[in-house]
C-alpha cells in the first residue's frame, strides 16, 4: 500500500520533471531559432570591376560594344546551406532589360561563401532606344541594375529542408570616360 503510494508520487514527480524539461527544451529551441539560427540575409561583396573590350565610335553612327564582367563573393551567414536552381541574371538600364545572363545552379555552404561571376555584353543598339541615354551619356555616368532571384532550398544539418528564395539586386554605375565600374549589392532571404 505504502509502496504503491510512493511510486505514484514518484511518477508524478517524474512526469512533472519531464514536463519542465520539455518546456525548457522548447524555450531553448525557440530562443536558439530566433537568435543563433535566425535566418540572416546573405552578404554580397562585389570585387572591383572594369568595363572591358570597349569599342566605341560616335560618328557616323554610335557604336558601343563592351563587356561588363562582374565577380562577387556571396557570404552565407546562416547555419543552413542554400542550394539554388538554374537562375538567370537580368541587367537593366533605366528599367529596360539589356542583357540576360545564365547563372546556372549552385550552392552556398552553411556559414561559407561562393564566388560567382557573370559577363554581360553591352551594346549601343539597346541602350540608344532609351530616351535617357544621351542625357546620361552626357553626364558621364550610365547606371545599371542587375537582379537575380535565386529559388532553391535551405538545408539545415542535412536534415531539415525548406523552400527558400534569395532576391539579390546590384546597383552598377559605369563612368564612361574612365570605364570604372562601381557596384553595390544587397540580398534578401525569404523562407
Ligand atoms: C558589336 O556587337 C554586335 C552584336 O554583338 C556585333 O554584331 C558587332 O560586330 C560588334 N561590333 C564590334 C565592332 O565588335
Ligand atoms: C538554365 O537555363 C537556361 C535558360 O533558361 C538554359 O538555356 C540552360 O540550358 C539551363 N541550364 C540547365 C543546367 O538547366
Ligand atoms: C572567393 O574569392 C576570394 C577572393 O578572390 C577568395 O579569397 C575566396 O577564397 C574565394 N572563395 C571560394 C569559395 O572560392
Ligand atoms: C558576349 O560576347 C562574347 C564575345 O563577343 C560571347 O562569347 C559571349 O557569349 C557573349 N555573352 C553573352 C551573355 O551574350
Ligand atoms: C548613378 O549612380 C550614381 C551612384 O549611385 C548616382 O550618384 C547618380 O546620381 C546616378 N545617376 C543617375 C542618372 O541615376
Ligand atoms: C555604393 O555605395 C557607396 C557608399 O554607400 C556610394 O557612395 C556609391 O554611390 C554606391 N554606388 C552605387 C553604384 O550605388
């Protein structure tokens, strides 16, 4: 009789302790998720770039051929890796698409980085159809934006997989005279 009561008491204590442990575990996991594992936007650091293979002629007709090679390091600050599917980078000038460059597929390791490079061919034919071209050209600066929306999966500890997207945008400013290229990029991660 006494024995049974004691063991029932033991059971109560035991389940009370498990409940507390469970609550602590949940609190710790949730806290970890929102602090350490909190999804962070990737950082994109472009390497110095220059306009290359420039062929330029004003008369009798404007001719401009150049290649804009962009190299950047993508830093993934998350505890999950990111695999992205075949992606296309779009280069726009004043809202008008002037180049589409396949970026292929790839992956960025957890808390690691990858280097990506794209080469865009810039020709006058398209630029000149923009009503802003001569004005910008006269000001000595042509600004472009490049966007790439990476669709893929975030993989945490090879166990958990989430659909994830990374939206990246780069502002590219080309100084016509010196061919210097100034690039800033931002990226947003969406789970
Ligand atoms: C400029 O590019 C266009 C289109 O790619 C090409 O047809 C043309 O031959 C190029 N011009 C020069 C001078 O390379
Ligand atoms: C990636 O997409 C481009 C354009 O949509 C296509 O030409 C290319 O074959 C694709 N590559 C792969 C590996 O699927
Ligand atoms: C990316 O390039 C940078 C500088 O060129 C280099 O330090 C780094 O090791 C490269 N990373 C990878 C993953 O290749
Ligand atoms: C850019 O031009 C080079 C040489 O003219 C060519 O090999 C390359 O495929 C072109 N790239 C794109 C994305 O059109
Ligand atoms: C081009 O970009 C540069 C640097 O961000 C900025 O100072 C300039 O005003 C921009 N020019 C145009 C025409 O948007
Ligand atoms: C890049 O960022 C720097 C510093 O914020 C700024 O001075 C420069 O105009 C930016 N360039 C472009 C192309 O947006």
